[in-house]
C-alpha cells in the first residue's frame, strides 16, 4: 500500500536537486502520466516521442531537461529526468510499512535472531539460527531456512523461499515467489544409465542493494558458491544456475537463463529471453540482445545477438538479408533464365564460347 505526501515545488526541487521555474509554493501530491495528470500532479518528459502532449497537460509541474523550451506549468529542470522521476515517486508516494513485530501465526525458532524493527507477517517461518537484520520486512508465507542471514532494511515478499545458509546483504528486495538457494541441477550418470543426484551443499550470497524479481530461482552449487554482486537488478522468471557469479550493477530482464558456472562481469545487460550456456564469461559492460543465446565468451563492451550470439551489427545485417531472401531468389531465377536464353542464342549463331 502507498501513502501520499503533499510537497511544495520548492521543497521538491531541493530534494531532487532540480532548477525550479515557476511558483515554488505550489503543492503536488503524486506523479502521473503526461496525458493523465491534473492539478496537484507532477509529470515528466524524458522521451521526445511524448513532447507533443506537453502543451495540453493539466499537471502542476513537469520534470524536463533544457531541450524543453516552453511548458504550460512549472518546470523542474534536470539533465537526469528519468532518475528525478524515480526519486519523486519515492518522495510523493512512499510505501506504508507494516508495524514492527510478528504475527501470532508466524513460526520463529527460538534460536533465530531478529534485530530491532523487524516485521514478520502471518504464516511466515524463520528457521533455527537464522538472523534477520534491523527493519527488515518478511511478508506472509515467507520461509527463511536454518542458518540463513538477511541484512538490514530488506523486504522479502509473500511466498519467497530463502533456503538454508543463504546470505543476503542490506537493502535487498525479493519479489513474490522467488526461490533462493534451491538445489542446483547436478547428476552423475551411473553405468546402467540411471542418475545419481550430486548433493548441492554450496552457498548462495546476495550482496547489498540487489533486487530479485517474482518467480526467479537462484540455485546453490555442489561446492563453492553462487554470488550476485551489489546493485544488480534481476527481473521476473529468471533462472540463475549453480555456481554462477554475477558482478555489480548487472541487469537481467525477464526470462533470462544462465547455466552453471558462467561469469557475468560488472554492468553486463542481458535482455529478455536471452541465455548463456555454462562455463562462459561475459566481459564488463557486455550486452546480450533479446532472445539471443551466448555459447562462447563475450568480450568487454561487446554487443551480441542471435543464435548462437555474435556481433550485433552483423546479426542485424543478416536479419535484413534474411527477409530479402525471397526477393533475391526471384532475382537469381530471372538472371539464370536470361543467361540461359543468351547462351542458347549464341549457340544458334555458332559463336558459342564458354562462360
């Protein structure tokens, strides 16, 4: 649930470090889309595609950069429009947090440690020797395994499972139904063709300021650890396999799949439904485009696309050529027919020569 807090434009400009053009005494109470905003609303213009809608907006103020020459309302000027928008939402529509304490229906093992300000919702379970940091929120039906450790100011949403021994840093957000520390996919083939499960007894470490999307799974390895670096943001329905190491400030969009022991260095971006096979390395700042499959190492800063993934510019060129194949085939057939007719004509004149 969100609350609303009225703020003057003067105060908002100071908090967002924007340059105010207009009446600083005007109050705003929420952020709204440019074509839906009304009096008391703050809107923003970060995409030139929507510039034509600005003259008709009824908002009390707009966040915009210096490229916007004129507006029908007050303007908060900044070169970082989208960032200021995100900060404005947090200021104007803060989330209401539950009161500290725990529901009578929650089960908390006596050996667990809950620091000051922790809130535990109905039917949540906190295992033996688990530690929950200050002001962390456990929503209903969350399960925290034995010996798990969760830092300060985290928020763990409903039906999340954080398995035994998993470590979360500070300010980590885990969205609904994510599973952290599930067994990695590891089996040894027996001589008779059946499979022996390899015990998955390694660890999972999630560093500070990571967000993990709904339905995402992060597996533990047989040995060693799976690690997610600080500031990384993971979308919904992502699979991070056993022993994967992900660096800082990585972005993984929905339905990304990363196979075991793969390394993503800092600031890698993987777009929706892309994947990486096991034991490969994606260098710092590499980008994998949507629906692509990485099967070999990707260098720092490279942009790759396709199946298997290769240079993105080459992939775009091949995609264009692929769409032209029917046209090229017809052109080739026409040229072959003309060549055959020319050869036949030369043959009738007795002047044939090899081509």
